[in-house]
C-alpha cells in the first residue's frame, strides 16, 4: 500500500524537493553567516588602528549579528522544512524575508562604515 506521497512512505519521511533546494538554501545562509563572521573578525584586526577602541565595539557587534543570522537561518530552515513536509498542498506560504532584510541592512551599514573610514583616513 502506498503512503501519502504515492511512493510507499509518508510525506514527512522523504525530502519535499528531490533536488533538495531547501537544504541548499540553508547551506547558503550558513556560508553567508560565516562570511559575515570572518568579515567582522577582519574588522577586529584592521580597524583598531583607524577607530581606536570603537573598533572593538564595531567588530563585536558584527560578530553578534553574524551569529544571530546563523541561528535565525537554522531556525528558518527547520520551519520551512516542517511547513513543506507537513502540508498536503503543494502551495505553502513560507516565512517572510526578515532575515534577508537584516543581512542587507547589516551589509549596507558595514559598507557605509568602510567608506567613512576610507574617506576619513
């Protein structure tokens, strides 16, 4: 007898997408978070000569935001996986783009800070 997916298993026991697109997206978010951490640590190494003690604040904030992005991305992947595997419908409303907005705002702020440091020095 076949299961819900017609292939002998329940829908939650198989990947939603045969190409594993949600998993690739989660890996991409993980790489993004790691890149932000590395960039923040490079700022920790480079900026003290230019900003003094404020460089440590900037770098620590960057690391904190980066770790927050990785944690949020991990949680978002779990939520998306649950939504995609628990619904009987192929059309599912996925979570919003708040994580994308945070990463874009953080990247823009760090870019503007970089431009300000170059112009000031």
